[in-house]
C-alpha cells in the first residue's frame, strides 16, 4: 500500500505547475504557514513557542499539524489546525475540504518542521500556495530551500532524532543570513 501511496504522490508532484519561488525578506511582515508533526496529546509546546517567536517578529502565522490517531481533540481555529487520518482519503491525499481550506490563503513563506517523512504533511507542503518553501531534505522535492539533516554519531544510531525547535532555529538562521548577504 505504501508503494501505491508513494506512486500517487510522485505522480501528482510531477503534474504540479512550475513555480517561481521568491525569497522572503524577514525585515517586513510576512504571512507564514508552519507545518509540523503534532504530539499525541496535541499539547505542542515547541510549536507554540515557535508561533510566539514568529508573532514577535510581526509575522501573520498559521500552524498546521498532523497526528496519527483516530480522533482529534483540538478545536480547529482559523490560525491553527491539527489534521488526522480522517482528513485524508484511502490513498493518503487530503480530502477536498482540507485542500480548499489550505489553498484559500496565499502565504509568503512555508516552514516545514517535519523531521521524518510524513506522507500526510508532504501533501500539505505540495499543495500550499506559498512563494517560498523551506524544510528538511527528506527526498520529497517540494521545497525551494532544503536543509540537510545532521550526521548522528554511531553511538546515537537510530535513537537519534531532530528536535523541531532546532530545525526552526536553523531555518531562521539561514533565512536571516542569506538576506544579509543579498
């Protein structure tokens, strides 16, 4: 089933119209979409801290998360949404109401904070209307700027993981550095 879902995603990705990414300048207010993997309790303390930092930078922030469980207990708000398996079709594509909500707003910047391949969030990154998309290099081909994951020591092995806040800090550092060198 995973091969079928991957095939459908690759097929749809190749059919997307060509984009002309525009690099965001962080010195002016931007509309930002942040996508992330929600924790099972839907508390998302790291995501809330990231949201507060973006608001402090005078950005208009919208957060979309995903959690792999049957029922979502968080309320859907205009600026925050947590998706679950019920929001996706059998083949893994978001339902039409989710896509229409996602594409109703145009964003200046998409920050993808997913740290492992999450098929549900790949579609969100693919279909979001954003001038510039940035995220971790997970081999999906939907971002304009990719960050390479760090090399973990052999002692850490498979138990090593990337923290969402670390990834956010790296993304903001690169966006700020690149802007200062323009």
